[in-house]
């Protein structure tokens, strides 16, 4: 018999199941994003499921923020290492591309961590999830001074997931985590 902990939607916490699955999830959830070390893979919504079989084998599913994410190999290796160090001998981490990751899967706590780190978190919901009109964002708030007087400098920032903005009030550049 296999029991599983799967992350349903963005704000939902893992489903309560047996202690072995909860323990494995908690261990995997400590892994941080190598590009944004203040965020865990749970904060990002990249950690999708953890299954612990009766024989102790652990299967983890990760969904990358986008298919070309250069941090994915590091995340997979870090999950393997974390679970191995926690005493799990048989660990497999699978990459799952469907359904595609969306910023809707990010936790509210993760968005706050991004802001404190100096990256404006995505605002709104991904257009593919909404039925009806596509919302157009008119301004991105500066994570340092909260001004809406900002401008996009480059569509792609330090990673493809982020755009580079500048605040016209405090004159500081900052990354904006794009809504995907």
C-alpha cells in the first residue's frame, strides 16, 4: 500500500495522512530554491507530492516553474540529499510537467518572503486559470518603498521567471516575479 501527501492548490496545506508521509513531506519541504534561497520548494508550489510505500521507498514529484528552469537539477539533487540524510534509503524524484506550474501555486507566506527579500511577488492570478477577461497589470509596487511609480527595464531579469523593474521614487532596481 502506498500513501501520499499531495499539495492540492496554492493556499492549501498537505493532506493529513500517515506519519511516515508527513515526515517525508516535511523533510522535502525544507529544500530551498537555489536561485531564491529564502523560498522553499513548498513555498514555490514546486513540491507537488510525496509518496511513502510500505517498504519505505519514497517517491517525490516536482513541477518546475518552467520547463527550462536551470535550478531544477539542483532542487532534485537537494531533495534526494535531504531525504537520504533523514534516513530514507530508496528515494526517487520525478519531474512532472503537467499540469504546468503557475504562480497561483505559490504560498502567501512565500510571497511575503519574496517581498522581504526585495523581489516583488506576483500579483493577481494566472490568466489561464481565470474564466473571463484577462486582467492587465498597470503598475508593479516597489518592494522597498511601496511606490507604484515604477517602470519595467527588462522583460527578463536575473532569471526568466522575473522581470527587472526600477522604482522612480527610491531609485532602486528590483526583480518582479512574473505571473505565470
